[in-house]
């Protein structure tokens, strides 16, 4: 299968970019993750402690694996202005990216299958123990910035997905150069100093973690420092100079954009289920979102 045709098909399907790399081990990434876990920077995300061997050696995920096809998907919407003071992270203003990317990856995999023989594969988008950001960097799609996110020359408002398969393809050998330079805006602007140093995130101090992954009550310090934020956080991306080049790709859900303060403060389970159907916010459940709104309303 021609690698160029795969990349062209990926772009045709709506992915911003596509790169292909061989299966390799991830010893450096494994070491960094292990050190982070030892410091308890992963907070209560215990899933990061699991399947460490699979993260280190992806061939465990697919025995005959030879290649990773890596894609990035631009989630920035044309309109991000929310009527309410209660703010939601940009990636949650449209359809759940897991659904969108998975569907496109399945179409891409089907296209490859129809043009080759005996293809074995698995698709992934936050669904497998893989160092996705490192994969994207190895594929030349961007670099991992000081905020620990993948940054491209078109900004960082991207989700990552891919296909692990048994085909030997033509590979992208050039990793993108780290272009953060001397800039430290993401580190300087984080209200709780979650970025303890360049390229190191302490999730315990991160509002994105606190408002999404943390199953316990959020400490007052987070609601106070991230006033009016109720789901996720974009601060370390919004202040990044590379995002001045970001171009919108999607249409935001107007019902979410038009939610007023009263709408959020009087949100019911029924309204929550209707409003956030097919949206990543469903992950946090009604009671947690309601509790965060209630807390923020009292600050």
C-alpha cells in the first residue's frame, strides 16, 4: 500500500495531517511516566499505572504490528464565545471527538483494507495504552511543548488518533523540532502552577484533571483560581503564541454556546442528558458538573 495514498485519504476524511512510523519501543517515554507516577503526579488516574508493558512495547497490542498510522484532528470551532460566564473547554463545544475520529479511522482502515491484502489492525483514540503524543511527534506532526501537549505550526487545538497495523509502509523519519524556544507563557500563566517545570505536569494541580478525571470533591483552591471554569481548561493553550495561527475547523453546538448563567445554575438531569448527548461532557456526569457550577456561583 502506498503511504502517500493513505495520507491523502486521511486529509480527504478531514484529518489535519497524517504521519506513518514503524513500531518501536518507548523506553524514554516509559521512564518519564514511571518517574511521574513515583511522584504521584498522575493523581488518581490509576489507569496510567496499568498495562505498562504494552506502553513500552506496542507489539503486545497487535502481535504482527509493523506500523503506526498517526492522525491529528482540528477541534477548534468557528465560534468559541459562550454567553454564560461559566466556561467550557474548547474541545467540548462540538461532538465528542472519540466518536468523530473513530468513525473516520474506521473509514481510513477500510480504504486501506480494500487496497491491500491480509491487513490486521486496531484503531485508537484515547482507547489504548499508547504514548499518542510521542507517536505524533515521531511522525513529524508536531512537537511536545512545555505544556506537555502536542503543538504544531498551526497551534495545539488538535486531538490525536491512529491505526496500528501489520503492514510495512514508507515511514516519516523526521521528528519536528521543538519550537517552544525560550517561551514560558504556559508555565507562567497557570494559576495553580500545575506545570512544575517545562514538559512536566502535576495533574493534582491541573483544573482539567480536577474537573474531569477527579472523582472526589474539588478543593476550593481550584474553583477560586479557575473562577467560572466548569469543564476543562485552555489557559496553557490560549496563551501559547503558536495558537495565534490556529484556524477553526468545526461548528460549535449553538445550544451550549447560548446557555446562560441561569441555565447552568438551574440545570436538571433531563436537560443535561439532552444538551450533552454525544458530547464528552457526559463523562463527568450531571452531579459533578452541577456541583462545580454551584461552587463557582458562590465565589
